[in-house]
C-alpha cells in the first residue's frame, strides 16, 4: 500500500490505540478498496481464521500474543515504523511505499513501467512514451498512434497469460488513463477519431478484466461504462458487445438480474454477425446469471443454446479474445451454475471433467476450476477431497497471480479448517497454505 494509505484517520487512530483488530477493520473499510469494504470472509482467509473469529478479533479485546501480532502485521504489509511492537527476525520488515504519480515522479514511474513491460513483453518503446509528461505528448493523433494503442490490448492479454492480472492491473489502468487524457487534448480527423474511440474502449475493457481477475471488482465498472460509451460514439458494435459480455461477468454474482440484461443486450447487438463461439460465450453469461437468480428453467434454456452454438465450431471471424471459449469452459460454467443452484454434487462432476483434461493454453482457467472443485467438495461436506484438491492447486495458484483465484482458495481454507479440524489431510493443506502465504 502507498504511504497515504496508513495516514487515513481511522487507520491512524486504530494504530495509536494499539488494537490490531481495529486496525484490520479500518484496513477493510479503507476507501482505497472502493465503495464496498473488503468482506470479512476474504480477510479472514488471508489470516487463516474464520469469519466469526475475525469478527471477534475486530470487536473484542486487543491481541497481546506477539507471534500472532507479528504474523498478521506481516501478512497485511503494515510498515514496521507504524507498529507498536518489534517484528521478530523471522518476519519480513515492510517499509513504506511512497505514493508516486506521473506528475510528481514521472522518471521513477516510467522506469517502473518499463521494468514491468520488459518482464511481460509489452512494447513500451513504441511510437510514444506512455508515461511521458503531458507536454511531451504529440499535439495530434494519427493512425500510427491508434494502431499502437490497439496493439497494447493484445500485448496486455499475452502478458496477462504469462504473469497474471495482479502484476498488470495497475499498469493497465495507468496506461489507459494517460492515453485517454492525451486523446482528450489532441487534435485528429474524424476517421482517426472513430478508430481512436474503439481502441480506447478496447483498452478500457482489458483494464476492467484485469481488475476483475485481480479481485478489484469495484474498480472495473467505470472502465466498462466508458467502453460502452466510446463504442457507441464510434458505432463499433463488436467492441460494444465485448464490453457488455465483460459487464455481465462483473455483475453476475451480486447483480444477476442486471447481468442477464447485459448478456441479452450483447446478443441483440451481435445479431446477424456473431460467430458460433461468440454466441456460445454470451449464452453462457446469461446461463450463469439465471442460475444465480435460482431460475432453473432460464439456466437450462441458455445452456442448451450455448451448447448448440458451440457445435457450430470455430470461425475465421472469431474475435481474438474468444479463444478461451472451449469445451472445458462450457462445462466449467455449467459447474459454476450448479454451485449457484446449490447442487455441489453436479458441480463437482463438471469440475472433475474440466480438470481431467487440462489445457496448456489456458492454465489460469485450469487452476480456477481446480479451486472450484475444492469448493464444491467442501460444499458437499467432503473436506478430505477439498484438502487434497487444494494441495494440488496451491503451487499453481502462486504462479498464475490472480487475486480472484487466490481469494477462492482462501475461502476453501477457511471453510474446511473449521469443518475438518481433526482430519490429517485438512491439517496438511492448512499448514501448506499458511506456509505459502507467509
């Protein structure tokens, strides 16, 4: 976290009171995380305790056990200078990270960007410096710059597959912000303007997806709202459909009714030109949203349509982002829908099918559905199976660097640690998880 995070009054007050439980509560409710606080279940998973235990920690007496204080302070990356106790040598000392903006520390920020870009393969040395001061950016935009902005979407997608959304989310948002600010001030022709609107919309969608996968969902919606507006300005239905598809993904758990509407809007906008794979994806989005609404008829109807569309095969006009729509993905979404419908037995069957035929090209999805298999087993009450699958997934979860996947595995750890405390397999998983987290 930046240094300004720890200057927030509720956090400073809790630290001054020397009450780590209140520090954790202030941490969860910090505006840095968006309008919604971090759920207790998520933070409890990080700390290796249950939601009920965290609730008692936040509202009860101050903790005094040094090992637990040090362990939790280390997990939350609280700077040592802010703590009222000394960290034992076995715990890493976290220094404060300064807040750097392009205006205040452009050179440092650019070096950081180029370091990450080199790691991930992004062509940061293209036709403009993405983090240059505003005065250094060209006063006009041509098709060369538009093509470069468009190419960044593919490069972020490839980098995401290599290093995960957690490493890329902030940098994609920063690049989008800088390009948007530049485009708002620069001059360009009508034809360039339409292409530029489409390119910036595509980049906004990519930033939104990275935010979703990094488990920073509250930050994703403004990007998607912007993408839809830009796509309509450019009269680009393909980008608009992609934005609606991503919006349906974002909303499907907490606002499933709106997620259905987004999927239906995408289906209407793509009528007449959608390829079979795109139609499959949109029907899958609608199917999962119906399942979350406990609408079994709507779910079955949309799943039937998705499988029928999938039988149409691939097409030369398939959009680049659609490559993940495979037979495994169709079955995986069916499994997620069964979980939403409280059918963990049927969900587990689907996830076993997906993980039994791994795809090297879509490693993150394989890890995601492996963790979902552990969740389904836990929901069935089979904590031994959940622990075995969790141990199998643990090394890969550390490699894909997806906050969404990490959060789900934390949920599994929290659930089975309580339900199967005495089982050897559960203890082995919990210990392995805690070691990896530390």
